[in-house]
């Protein structure tokens, strides 16, 4: 009887530690695995496999390096496009915004009159011009003289973040090839239970990047609101030209609808700061450890979270009133029609699609459990992410602040070609060819 019980216990322990090549991550990443585990001796990458058994051949791992190169190329194309767009905004746009905003001191009395006498128009104009002033003030911090001081640290923090994310992605590929996956946190559905150290690694590398990216938001916000700024200026000019009578003008449909992440702001989710951001742990990677390239390349935060949309300023038709010795007075006018009800200035938060993973009661990601905890710097895969993939800071001796439209167009054309040529090659195909 005792021998029988011992046999049962040993069978249970053996089955619980059994190694096989049915790792669900193989399907998640499109990797062609071996039918059964083999010795990992002599593999080019992944110490966890080299020192034990593997479900991936050397050819498959070499194919993973090709995939990693393609992933780096795609991320560099996206970040270069973002850099060029930022440099374009700073070089050819922000000063115009500030100059136009400086003219609004001449309209102070007009805005005060409108607030008092036609609040349907005056209140939104006041609220929106206050917003424009805040944006213009923020632009002062990243003007031509100090732009490199803000932009170069942004690139440095981004390189550190994306390098770490690429290391984690490569480590996840090593995990996919590990026959001992069940004891390393891989669940039957492909989700991975992670040790808290993984989340800490992500935050340490990427929270500073997000913090630096937010400092550039005023450039994007200036571009988003510039048409409204010009239209309100035109409205106030018409108001003065019309003897301080309401002009027959509606201000609407002048805020661009943005869908390209390159042209959008990024914001810190609630609870994030320049050192910590647990949101990144559950949104930069899916629960199956697939990198969200768009979020990673565009600030590692909520894409569009600080984008600005503004309500229209409606058409108000006023009857012609008799002239007095003091001129036409708004107080004597009766508002006959208000086409659009105007509300306060609205700043919208557009939240990108998010994937969340469970947290513990104290808010830390999986703080009370252990799981996958790789040495992300020891995979052996080659990772070299360029700090300035668009060569923005070296286009000429003057730097990004002196870029011409022709320079920008040439670089954008080259980037489009780079993005077109950067095609992800699934490991399944690579392995089959090799």
C-alpha cells in the first residue's frame, strides 16, 4: 500500500513538471515549434533554452531575430515620423500661433462687451481665447531657443523605453519556446502571470518617457486649435468693422478630426507620474505579451488624451437698431435667433483601446503572486534602437529649428518608403524557408 501511494505521488509530481511543446504562446506569436522538446545546447539565443530543453530549432530562433529586426524597423519608422511632425510644428507653426495670440490684447474690450451683452457669443470666445493663451504660454517653454533642450531628452527617454520593451518582447519569444512554460506562468489561454519585477521594469523605463512626451503636447494643441484662433480673430475684426454689431458669422467645423497617432497628443493616465505608471504594464503589452506598437511609439500613454475639440460659436442674428449719438448699442438689440447653443470650451480625452490585467488589492500589478520573471537583458538577441531615427536633430547645423518645408517633405517621403518596405515576416514562414 505504501509503495502504491508513493507511486501515485511520484506520478503526480512527474506530470505536474512534465515538459512538452504545446505552449499556447507558439500560436500567439506564429512560431513553428518542434513536435517534442530537444536539447537546447548550441542555440544562438535564449539562455533558458540553451541551459535546458527547447521547442524551437536554431533556424527558428534566427528567424525570430529577423522578426525582431522588422519590429525595430517599424517602430523606428513610426518614431521618426513623429519626430519630423514635431519638428515641423515647432519650426513652421508655433511662432505663428504665438504671434497671432499676441494680437488678442487689442480685443480685450470687445471680448468684455460681448460677454456682457451677448453671452451666447462672448462667453465661449472668452473661454477659448483663455485656452489659446495657455497654449501660447506653454509654447514659450519649447520655443526655438530651448527646443533641443526638450526634444533631445524626449528622444533619449524614448530609446530607453523602447529598448526595454523590445527586450521584454524577445524574452517572451524565448518563453514561447520553453517546454517548461506551465511552471513559468503561461496559462492555457496564452495569458502570462508575471512577477511584479516585470511591471517595475516597464515603469522604470517608460514612465519617464511618457512624462517627457507630455511636455510636447502644446505643439499638437496649437496645431489643433489654430484654425479656431484665426476664425475668432476674424470674427472680432468683423465685429469692430460692423460698428460693434454682431457679424453674420458662424464659427464651426474648424477643428481637425484626428485619426493618425503621429498627429495626436499623449496624456498620463490617472495615478501616473514621471516615475510610476502601472497603466503601462497592462497596456503596452497584451496579457499574451504582444507589444502594442502604436502606444509604445507615440509616448507610452493615452494617445489623444490631451487632444482639444471646441464647440461651435453660433450664429446670432440681430435686427438693425437706430443709431444714437453714441452709436449702435448692443443693449438695445434683441436677439432674434440663436442657431447653435454654445457651451464652455471642451478638452476631450480620447482613450485608446486598452487591455487590462488583474491587480491586487493594493493596486500593484500581481503584487501578491510570482510568475514569469526573466532577465530581459540576457536573451542574446541583438537590439539596437536608434535615438534619432529621422535624423531630425542633425538635418543641418542649425538643428530642427531651421528646417525648411522642402527638407520636411523629403524626409517624410523617405519615411513613407521605409514604412512600406518594413514588412513583418512571421516566424512560421521564416522557419519554413530555412
